[in-house]
């Protein structure tokens, strides 16, 4: 069984082991694969694992031996799943590995916007506290979360984990989702329509998948519905946000700030307007990347292959 990993570096830059995968067949691991080399490297493989290397109709048509594609992520838009289905190729993803890590990062970003920890630490190291006549100082407004309202767009596993943390901070929670699960056990929670959530929330956090109906959900029109004191957080998918509209809203003071772990194009182009927008924190798509979450991802990816080889595939996205 020939197995090829097209882009293993992001998942495992050297701090995890491929040992369990190596037990399943003849494994070749590439750290990165340029797009033009995808077919050459995947040729002859029955199993291909990819994170962000695209496998479209053209590539799939040139890989007749391919029987299984394992996406090393939750999102699987890098694979033409319909073509794969027509060709009898099973495609799986990793749906649950990063829930706690993404929820944790959501609040890391929020706390940075409300406490400005790094800015104040930098000021201290630059001598500003040493030369201060008072016992303390602050250079930015400090905001208490207790009593504030967090609006969560997308109330699946990650959205619910974020709501748990918000509740622990004493926040009220508004949830928006096409599918409304029973949340009667939650205190200070209610379902809301999108307009209500945008207008009433002090923090809007995105946790929905990227579908045609959610693409660009954060646009100029919806940004105008938010409070001027509100913060936007995106740890989901970059294309949920129209970059130019958000940059314009930030620069005009229509909202107070944004913290983004994802952008519409990654890595971003140098002229992306969010790179120079006011009050905009950007991190390089790392919400998922704690060692613990990556180890879970690796284990699930191997388990997915094991179940495929047994004839009982799980986490299939193109049934």
C-alpha cells in the first residue's frame, strides 16, 4: 500500500512522530509540495494525505490508482469532493481534534484586545514604568468582560466551547446557527437572528463553516450593524470576512477592533488592507496548532486510514 503525504510539515515540523502511519504501508512524506509537482509526487499512490495542497479534477484524473484522500484538517475545500465521489475515491477529514485549542485562542485574542498585555509589557521593558511617578499606569482602555455580550456565529462544537468560556467570564451569550440544538441547560444564553446578534453583541466571534451562504457574512452592511465599541474575532475561515470592508470599518472607527487568525488568502499578499488597518490583531492561522491538537489530528488521521483499510471508513465527507 503506497501512501503519500503531500505537505506534512505544518502538521509535524519535527515534534511529533509518523511512526504509526509508517506501519500502514510504504509511506513517503513530503514537507511541502509545489502545486505543479502534485501529480508527480502522488502518482501510483492508493492513499494520499493533504493539508492544503489542492487536489482538483485535473489532478484526480491523472491519479488512476488513488482510492483514498485523507485531509489533514477539518475543512476539505482543497479537494474536489464531487469528482472524487464519481471516481470512487473516499475523502475523509478530521472533524473534532482542535475544539479546545481554537476556543482557547479565541479568548487569547479577546483578552489581548481588552487588556493589551503585550503593549503594556513592551512599555514596561522600554522603561516607562521605571520612570513613572505613579505605582501603575495604562496606555490603553482596560475592559472587563463580565456582563458583556458575546455573539457567536456558528454554534457547533467550537462555538459551544467558546460559549462555555464566555459564561465562565460572566458574559451573556447570543448564538446564531442554521441548526438550533437544545441549549436549555445554558444560563444567560439565547438564540438570535443575525441582525440582533450583530447589533447587541460587544464581541462577535466567528465559528461557522465556509459555505456559499456564509462567505462574506462580515461585510460592509453587517459591520454597520455592530456597536462602535464592539470587537470582531475570526478563528474560523478567512473568507467569512471581506477584508476591504473590515479594514474600512476599522479605519473609520465603525467597530473598536478585530482579531483575526485567518485571512481570505493565506499567506496574505503584502497589500492586504488589514495588515495596515487600525486596531487589528492578526496571527498566522495558529488556533489549531497546539502540540496537543496536532497529536490528536495525527492519531485520528491514522485511525481514519485503518478504518478505510478495514472496509468501514469513518469521517467520510463525500458519501
